[in-house]
C-alpha cells in the first residue's frame, strides 16, 4: 500500500464550459455595464417606492411632467448639498425622499399634512 495520492493532470471543468470566452473582453464589458448602470442609478430619474405609489393613489395625488422635473431638480440640489433624506415641499405636497436612493418614500397632501411630524430627515427643500 502506498501513502502517495496521485491527482490527474487533467483539470475538471464545469458542464457547458466547452466554449472559451475571452475573459479580458468580458470583464471590460461587464465593467462598462456596471459603470453605466451606476451612473443611471445615481443620476437617474426619481423613482417612487411601492409605499409612495400607494399613498399617491389613495390620496388621489397626480404629478405632471413639470412637477416631476421640479422634484428631480430639488433632489439634485439636495444631493449637491450632501443630503441623505429630505422633506420636499412641492405644490401643497410633502414628499419624503431618499436622496441616496433617488426614491420618494412617501407623499402627503395638504389635507393630511396637518399635525404630522417628519423624522429622520436631514434637509428640507421648498419648491
């Protein structure tokens, strides 16, 4: 009996790895894709969370293109000042926005804004 363990020199390949990919070009493409996705995410349009969408619908709040542009400008200003979570007052609406995520968290109309306390915000923008 021998104490030696012999490993075969043929490397084990996963199933379907017969196709050879140029790893440098694949890495370059995925890096470029990641950069473009990150840029779109950071500088992209403001999104609305599911909760915010429900609040807008329940309170019959409608935002037109001009309102959305004003909201985007307010978020951009907040980001430029280093804000993370902002209260944006827009046309008798109070919008809580995660500037970091470019996402509206909730929306409150004029009728429901009375006696509300907004917490965990670091800035307020009046549009």
